[in-house]
């Protein structure tokens, strides 16, 4: 029985209101597991988001125009779904730029309420970050600009409105932002966008009887909205036609709360080549890969002529006592790959990829501790007018982060990439040995993260650090810091932040 059917059969109302007695609760619990392996038709070609167009500005910058707008999207037979999108009705185009390029954006808000676009994983001035202090009012246009100055990586953009991020993202405001550089291009990894270099924005959604998005929180849920249908780039039941021996998948967990444990239906191995912040030092071969909300991974998969195989999400070990209700026991088919009878290219990967993170053992200007529990960090809820601390530009700090309340959390820091030094005093597992900006926090374990703050200073405009499970973020599990230049002290957040 599927989770949405169990809601009806056992009397669970929208929002998790329980109607029946304890026996119904037990029945709901045992029926809550989703298993779609072998049940998906895979009858729709995977949609590939277009590459965002740009023009040359007077300053020589590449200028991108992005329109946030409401609309309707037809995901399935029957009534169209009311959605939001960027330059379209759902999701947004893939922005692609090179290291060293100057970029400018005209972000117009065509909604009936304020929203924003945050450049997740980007190193840039705080005033251009698109966080909760850079909301765009309805009818307004925001014009951020900066120079791309970080290694090649798969980044993304999404709303970051304080208290409403979960809702705005669920409606569809998400897109990829790919950074290229010469070092990555010299490796000759699969790189033809949409052919052997494939964007995959993986999201779960729930639909009501009229095909409208339903922000359904499981009974006794602690994580937020969990959907029972999987969309990839806005496609339900997608297939992808493989024409090359190697295919690079740029995976984004774009869900509000669901954890994915990616693998293939035949348990084949694949190579992790990059994490949030860019390339690993060398490929890591595995057959499973966890991604929590906001995390990205680039994997390279080898195919044989004529075969078919499914990318799947497998059950997770992180759920705890209530995990079954929140999707941790689910087995979900994601996308089917159909290899042609003849495939081009070879099946070799370079033995070395990029430079390993290098912050261990260096000078540390400060150490800080962060405990995530009860929708708070260090016992405090987010306050828009409170700057929690300042860090000094040009220095390295080590932050120790702990999940201390038994529910799933992760931790994202704006502006910087970080190196996971240790997990509970031990070296991190291979998928955590590259540059990260978002990390899954297992209950009770201590994660020591080293990060360097460079280039952009502003004593008054903060960056965020927060849990990227969006209900937790909206409920207050977030804090603010500023980067200080020489002689600067922590200032005061400006009273108004909307851009028009």
C-alpha cells in the first residue's frame, strides 16, 4: 500500500491530523513504507533544463535575465498543477559560467509576494548572496553582480525567504548553476550537456486528487514535507537514452526533507568524482551514495550496449524510531537508463582529478561549537536583526557541529567550502573527503569542519549557517555571521532589505 493510500484508509487528514485510535496508528505505520521498484512505467523522456541565455553588458559582464513567475505545469494526466518557475512554469534554466567571469543578474519577481534567489555554494559578497536579507518584493527586480572565483563545481539556486523557504521551493523555484574552469576541462570527463553530462534535480512531491502539490507532513513527522512521487527535472517516471560508454550525472537532492541513498537496480558500482565544492582528488568507486537536502554529487557511470538499468534510492540507516514514516525505509525507482546498441567513447576515468582539501594542520584563528537541537542552534532561534559572531577575513576557523536531538539534520554554510577534518575523532569516509558546503549530521557524532574566509568583507550584512531540511530552517535552526576586514567590528544589520 502506498503512503498516500494509507492516509485515506487509516484516517489521516491533511497535515497529519489523526482520526482513528491507536490501532489505526499502528496500521498506518506498517503501511507507510514505499516500494516502487519495478512499478514505474518510465514512459517519459527525461527533461533537460535549458542553458540560461546571457547578453554582454556595458561592463563586459555576462548578464542573465531571470523571471520568477507563477504558472501551470502538466506532470501527469488530468488537471495541470499550479507551480512557480524561473523563466518557465517549473524549475529554472541551468546557469553556466566560467571561473574568472564577471556575471550580472536581473532577477524580476512576478509573484504576488516577496521571494529571493540564493546562489547555493557560491563564493560572493554577502549583499549578493540572495539570502533572507535580499528578498525581492512582488514586481521588483534585484541586480546582483560578482566575479566567479572558485573551482569548477555543481552549484544551484533557490529561494531563501525567512520562514517561507520550504513553501517557495516546493512550488518549484530551483535550478542548477554550473561553474567551469580549465583544470576540470583538461581531465576530459564526460562534458556534453544533456548527452553524457546530465543534470538531475531529484525531488519528491505529493499530489492531491486534483493534481495539485500537497505539502503533506507525515503523522508525527519531524523533518517536514515528504512526498510519495519522485520527479527528476520535473519529470515523473523519466528515462534517459544513453549514447556513450560513460555518463556523468550531476545529482542534486532538491527535496525539502527526504534523504536519498542512491544506487542502481543491479548494484553496479559507479565513480564519485565531485562533491558540493568541486572535484575529488581521485575517483571513489562505490555502489551507494547518500545525499541529504541541498547536497550535490557528480558521479560517472559505465554502460554496456543495449542494457537497461534504473537509478534507485534504497532504504537508509539514519531514520531512527520514526524513520519509516518519513521515508527512510522506502525503495524508490528514480530514472531508467536505456543504452543504445552502439556506444561511443571509452570507459576510462583519469586516476587523478583535483587537489585535495588542504586546511588540516594549518594555523587556526578560532574554534567554534554548534549544537543543533529543537529547531535551534546553540539554544537560539534565528533572529534577522542579530549577528551571532564575526570571523576575520583571511583566516581559517574550525567549527565542531553536533546533531543532538535524535532527528535528522544537516549543516550548510554560505560563502565558503569546508573540509571535513574528522567525524567523532576519526578520518571522514571517502564521500566526505572532498570540498563540501553541506554535510549530513548523524545523530550524536561530532563533525569538525575547517573553512577559510577570504575576499569579501561586510560588518553589517551577514551570511547564514543552518540546517538545510527546510522546515527546520524556517522554524529557526539558522544563525548569521559576518566577515570582517582589518580593524572592523561586528556591525548592525540594515533595517530594510527588499530590492526593487
